[in-house]
C-alpha cells in the first residue's frame, strides 16, 4: 500500500479514493506553517479541504503571514 503521509517535501493537499466503492480520503501538509491533517469520508474530506483553503496553503499569503 502506498504511503500517503504528507511530508514537507510535498506541501499541499492531496485527495484520493482507493476505489469507487471506498471512502474518499484527503491529507495535507501546509508549506506555510507546517500543519498536517487528514480525513476520511466524503463529509470529512470536504471539511478538510475547506479548512485548508481557508487557513492554510495560499491563505497564508492572502493573510500576509
Ligand atoms: Zn498553514
């Protein structure tokens, strides 16, 4: 099985799904502050993406930090 743990070599968010019948999953490693998080399941993945978009990644530049 692939190692999906985010590392600081690859900052950003990743979303995937092992198969059409399995739960989607997502994880991120923020290049701006070093935060990491992960989620499994449609609703949790959606919330994770929203949180990352609002608070991490490009949002750090937008907020000037
Ligand atoms: Zn961040």
